[in-house]
C-alpha cells in the first residue's frame, strides 16, 4: 500500500534537508551515475545526487531559459548556467528549503548572476507559462507522488517547440517495488514506476518525439542504477510547435 502523498513529501524533504545541512554524499543509488567535472562549485558537488546527465543531453544554447526541476544544491543548474551565458537564465526549483537556501548562497558566493532558485513542488512549478526553452531534471521525478502533474507542469511552462530532458530511474519488466517503504522513497527506489507507464504519462501530458536512452550502458550490462530490476534512463521529448 502506498503511503499518503503528504507523508512521502515530508520524508523526502527531511532526507534532503539532512543532506543539505551535512554536505555529505547522498549515499543512495541515485548518486551512482552523476560524475562531477570539477568545474562546479564545491558546495554543489558536495550534495550532488543524480542518475544521468540531462544538461549534456539537452543541447542547451546561449540565451535560452532553462528550468531544473528538483535542483537541490544547484549542481545541474550551475552547469547549465555556463551554457546559456549572460543572455540566458536558469531557474532551479526545489521543495526542500534548506537546499534552496544552500544553492542561493552558492550562487551569491560564486557570482552566478544568471541563476536563481525558487522554493516549490515540481507538481506546482512557480514559473510562468510558455516561458522556458528547456526543462531538465536529474533523478527527481521518481520522488514525486503525482508524476503526471510534473509532466503537465513541464508542458505548461515550456514554449511551443521547447524540450523536456529527464534522467530518472524506472522499473524494468514485471518487477514491482515496495511503494509502502517511506525511506525507500527518499532513496529513489520506492517511487520508481514501470518504464512504459512513465513514458505514457509524458505522452499524455502532450509531449511528442519521445526518445529513450539507457544511461551508462557499458556498466549496466551487469548492474543498473539501484539493482538488476531498476534502470536509469534519459528521456527527451518536445512540446509541439503551435501549441499554447
């Protein structure tokens, strides 16, 4: 039996609150496939947790507006900020106040003038409609109890022709995770859903041109992000041109 949504959100926030305050490695399966380049601020690298590289997959260009859902300490947001340049903007959205405060202090310390961090749930994104060129997220949508709402909100804030690039974990085959384990939700395990269901939710939100790539294939022939039944994917999709 799945816990109620409020219980899931509280558990996830408490988990990442502790990570933000201690600055220690996440230690969950989610951190396995994200490798810092050394160029990111130390404060962001210390709380890095992800399962892919959506920034690299997004093809971010100078002058674009990018939203990072579940931005945490800002690891991917700071990466993206170098690609959009001074004429662009990166908006990080996270539901954990301590992560947002930490990311804001890091941005101020290193003078990232084109990055801002907003407190909010990714099912209710505090960004205007049709404003964004690219929405990225790194191993965070699995933490959301209502994943369909995340994709609908992503569709809403994207400009026509904008793109969605998500790295996340999903279940494979007939494997089912224990959705009742709150700690496993915070560790990016219990919130994983079947790949086909995940992709279907993206399509139902209105996205087209959905493409799926398995992360770190050379390593995942023998092991995946969390176990032999949970896999790490990067999924790209587009908002059709001519839509509002």
